[in-house]
């Protein structure tokens, strides 16, 4: 009863499992306890989980490695694409810089050619201006100085080179300030204004070209003024000479023959060179007519002395009847200097009939002068005489009533009124000084 009551309270005790191993006569048994079963189950579960985990890792690892490789490949491709884009952009920038540099070098070379032309023009113009100043011509007010950007020779006298490399060109193109930005509205819009080298070069070269054109225009104005002044002066002198009977142009019938080998015509130069040629021709003509006028007898043989007898018909002092006085007489004292009225060559010097002691000078262009009644002759035939040279002393030799200077002017051997030449000389004073 007691055992049955105990079983009802605690239940029936479980029996242990026994593992019997028999091998022939040998029999072995082992009791399998519950903890051993639990341990075996746990170990088996761990092995199963490990196997499954390892298998899953091996399967998933290939996918992870493939994804990683694909990602690295994509990143590499992206970097390569970016590098290629940057390289292409760099090539474009380099090509643009090379093109800009070539454009700038061409423009610098062109400006340097213009500078050489200016230096050459300055040399030609300087000599012409000196000649014009010596001729007494005034071109008017000096032209204001023109500010030309720096393409002038460097300090040691060498010229700036148009192929001096990118550094020289960059120095030319650099501004004193960074690129200007847009105003507030443009800034708010997120844009900025940047001036490229070519644009900067165009702006600078446009300014230089405008300055050169302004300078050339001012020089052309000055040259035109000088040319007009020289031509007017030469025309005035020529007119005075023509009115005095001196024709500087040879008669057409006496011109010599012309000829020579055929040579291709010289094409006219630019406007500036043509203006220089015109000024040179005008100054040459002015100098020529001035030299001619200075050599012709337009001076006074007895400065400051009164005229005692004029050219033309008068009562002869010895015969008391009308006779032609072929010259004019100036009051003088015996021994006073008698001066040549123009340059020329002595063609007569000695006693000549009623002239007494007489000197005759040939001045060219068919003009000659005679000085009579001299007390003493100081020149000889063949002597070259300049204007103002003393050729003798005043006296009263020959048909003379007293000491004086008898002065004649002859054109092609015919006596003309010397007063025409004396009056012309007074008019020429303005153009000859």
C-alpha cells in the first residue's frame, strides 16, 4: 500500500537506457544517461549548424566577391572615364592656349612691324622736319602725345621679341587687376565675366592700333601743313622770279632727249610714304628756288645810299640831249665798297668805253649785272663771286660827272630796269630769311 501510494505521488521512476555490445563471448554494456543524450544532441546540432553555416558562407562568399569585384570595376571605369574627361579638357585648354598664343604672337609681330615702320618713318620725318625748320616753315601747334602701350624697345636697346615665349606674352596680356565680375544682378544669377587671353589681346591691340592710327593722322596733318607751306612759298618765289623775267623752267623746245631701258613701274606706297615723298619734293623745290633767288641779283649794290639817276630816257649830262640811261646811279664817295648783288662768275673786269673801270658778272638764266665808273677793280675775269662780295671801289672813271655807283641789270644782253629786281628782292626777303 505504501509503495502504491508513493507512486501515485511521485510517479514511476524512469528507467535508464542500457547499450549492450556483444562480441563473441565478450559482452559489454554501457548505461546511457540522459545528460549524455542531451550532450550528443547538442553536439550534433552544433555540427549541423556549423556545416550549414560553412556551406552558406561558401555559397554567399562567391556572390560577395563578385559584387566587390564588380563594384571595384565600376569604380575603376568611373575613374578612368573621369581621367579621360579631364585629359580631354586639358587637351582642349592646351589647344586653346596654343591657338591664343599663336594669335597673340601674330598680332605682336604685326605691331612690331608697325613699330619698325614708325621708327623708319620717324627717321625720314625727322630729317624732313629739320629741313622744314631750316626753311623757316612752321607746321603749327605740336600734336599731343599719344599713349601707346608698351611695345617699345627694352632698356638695353633691343626690341621686344614677338616669339619670346608664353611668359612674355602672358606678361603682355596680364592686367593690373583680376578679371572683373558682373554687377550685383549678374552675381546673384551665379554667372561671372571672365576675359580670356584672346579677348584681352584683342582689346589691347585694338587700343594700340587706334593709338597708332591717331598718331599717323596727326603726323599726316603736320606733313600736309608743311607740304602746303613749302609749295606756297616756292610758288610765291617762282611768281616773283617770273615777274622779274626769270623763268626757272627750261623752254620745251630746248629740252634734251629722253630714253633708257624698260623697268617695271614702281607702285605707289602707302599714304604716309606718299605724303613724305610729297613733302620731300616740296622742300626740294623750295630749296632750289630759294638757292636760285639768292644767286640772282636781287640785292642792293650800295645799301643805304640814295638813287641819283633812274633807269630810262634822260637828258645826257654831256650832250644835253635825250639819251637812254641803261641803269641806275647810287650816290657814293670815292673808295666806298661796291658789292655784288648776286652770285655768279666775272665775265668782264677792266676799262670798257664810257663805263671806265667796269665789272660784269654773269648770274645765269641770261641775267648779268654791270658796275661802272669804279675807281678800283678787286676781281678778275673767271672769279666766282658770292652775293655781297666786294668787287671794287666807287669812283668817277669814264663818262662820269662825279663819284657814284652805276649799276645795270641785263637780261639776254638787253638792259632792264634794276628797280624791278630791287623791288623783287624786298619781296623775296620774307621767303629767303
